[in-house]
C-alpha cells in the first residue's frame, strides 16, 4: 500500500498544472451554499467533506478523524507525518501547517496548483464546522490564530489563494463574493 501511495502521490504532482478551477474546501457553514456546484478540475477537502461532496484529495490532521473517514477509491487521503497510517499519504512540507485547512492549502502548494479558490473558511466569523456533530469533542477549537493566518498568507504569496466569502476575510489574500465565484464557473 505504501508503494502505491508514493507512486500515486508522485504522479498527481505533475497533473493539473493548467489554469483550470482548483478548490480547497474548508468546513465552515458558508461552504454549504456551494456544495452543489459542478465538479471542478481539482478539489481538496478537509476531514468529512466526502459526506457532502466528492473531492480528489482529503486532508485530516487528527487520528480520531482519520479513523472515522471511509475514503472513496478515487480519493487520495493525506495526513501529517506524526499520524502516518496505511492508506494515507503523508504531506511533507518545509513550513509547518496547523490543521486540516492549512494542510489543504499546503497540499495545493505541494501539487504546484495556482489560483486556488478557498471555500468555507469562516474563521473571522466563528469556529463552527458543519461536521461538529461528527468530531466527538466537547467544544469547538479556536480556528483563527496568528500562525495559521501567517501560514495562509505565505501560501497565498507562493500560489495565489482566492477566498470565496460574502464577509471580509482578515488576511492578506485575494477575495471574491459567492456571486462573483458563481459567475467565474458559469453557474
């Protein structure tokens, strides 16, 4: 399984280097309004995204979450080095990522994607995940922090991130509204 994972990860690194729509799905409540859009060229999602949307890659940061995910055959699953597990690729990065969301944008950078649209990052508004009921925790973790913000801003400088939100994003990234995003994908 490990050899297949390494081979698949290496092959995927050389795909999708064109200007097609690339998406990183976070799990904030605002993501639900866009789960219906047509499949895009390359999609990376966090944790339980497959419950609502098929994606090409799933990032999970924590072992309890990994254990609750049933990967689809067409989905490549990623985690951090400390959580190495059969069937999961490890995302090695020169810069430390802090959660499944920062891992997703870090994976986009490692896959050499450009102009990645980030959907469902509601950190400036709340700490809610649409999958809170699946995590089995007693409280919501704080999502926004200075290290996470700096990490995302660095990835933005490297590959170009466009946050899709109808509310102001307090990070130095590009931003468009849901309506503008839907125009871009002709919906």
